[in-house]
């Protein structure tokens, strides 16, 4: 019988989908773009009770050729948000190209990840 200390980090415990943290990335490349938009565009992305805290938008796309979750790509959009006296960013869109970071991100950290076909090319 499999003892509790022999269980995998995720279900099914005899065949876990992803490893336990910490996670690591090697040769990770990312392109980040910061831009401004109309505040009405930010308002459309925020669920109640969040409010816009500016009109800046962060977008990024990454290539992750080797991690302990396998290779893949990610892309996300963040907008400035506020809740009462707390300020920060809200992530309405987060996409990944493979299932392991999708499941790990949703199950461990609660990220709103979805699967997408992500293409990224770096030119010198």
C-alpha cells in the first residue's frame, strides 16, 4: 500500500500531473509591453467590486523552453485595479500552451489560465 509520504504532489497520487514547488525555468524569454488605454476599456475588464486605478495595461508573452513542468509558452494581460484602499493589478487574461502549467497554475495558485495556441518569435 502506498504510504502518505510517498504520494505524488497532485492527483492522482500514484501518477501526479506536475511536480511539487519550487518550480524553475531555464532559458526563459519574455517580451513585456506597457501601454495606455482609455479608462473605459479597463472598466469593461474588472469584476465588481474592483475599480480602475489607472489606464496602464501590461501585456507579456513568454517562451519557456525548459521547466520542471515541461516546455511551453504563456501570455497575459494585466490592468491596474483598486479595491477600497488596496491597489494592484487584475489579470483578466492568462493563456498557456500546454496542460501541465494550466493545471498547476489553476490548482495550486488559482490563476485563471486557459489553453491557447501561442506563437512567439525572437529576431536579432
